[in-house]
C-alpha cells in the first residue's frame, strides 16, 4: 500500500480565503498608511520572494509578512491575516471530482492531505 501526499490548495480545493484576506489586508494597510493597495501588495510580494530565496519558512507566514510591511510604514495597527482568513474560509470550492478521486484512492492507498494554510478550529 502506497502513501500519497496531496496538497489541498488549488489541488483539491480552490483557495479563496487567503487571496481575499490578503486583498482586505492590503486595503486596510493602504488606508492607514495612505499608500496604494498595489504598493502594499508589491512590498508583500517582494518580501515573500526574498524569504523564499533564502529558504526562510516565514515566507508563508502571512501575519509575519503583513506585520513586517506594517512596521516598515510605522503602522501601529495590528492586521491579523488569520482572523481575515476565517471570514472567508467557508467559501472554499471543492474542485472537479476531487471527493470521488480521494474516495477511490483511499481504497488502495494511505492519503495524507497537507497545506501551509491556517488551522481553523
């Protein structure tokens, strides 16, 4: 029996929570700092990319990324991405026949589903 690892995001489900939460955070930070949302987004992308190049796991910590950019602009407000994600988490869309495929695979294999997303309890 084989073990199959499957990433959830955009493999099993269409991830709308993180993009929607980040968009909301860019707008909030933009308003507070009087900077365009596109500028904030580009700063986050640049930081994300630089951390990936360094193999730094914080590249996927959205609160860390937004917090770092907030501090750069001397913003005292705390924007919590995890809280924003929870507002959108129920809007995830199961892709195609993902449940059927998983059910079929489960009969002959051990499945491990993974994500670097937040844990919602």
